[in-house]
């Protein structure tokens, strides 16, 4: 039973890590698109890491409804 709990916990943590690490296309302001990796949400801003490594904050409200729900 402990083994099953451990496997479940590791699976959940791995899934969350993959979700955060995967680059995806984000849509913001008037249909503009950017491919970036989700880095976090702070003070109403979604931090997205660009391919060049620069992390840019986007107001959550500026993202498409689909992207807002993903966050």
C-alpha cells in the first residue's frame, strides 16, 4: 500500500513538473501569439519564459480565456 501511495505521489509531481516545463503557444492582446514556458503567476501577472531565456510578465487578463483557464 505504501508503494502505491509513493508511485501516485511521484506521478503527480512529475506531471506538474512536465506541465510547467513544456513550451506552448500563448495568445494575448488582439490575437497575438508567443511560444513560451509557464514560469508562474504572481500579482496577477503570468511569467512566461521565452526561447532566449528572458522571462516576461503578462497580465493574466490580457491572455485568451483558454490560456487563463490553463493557468
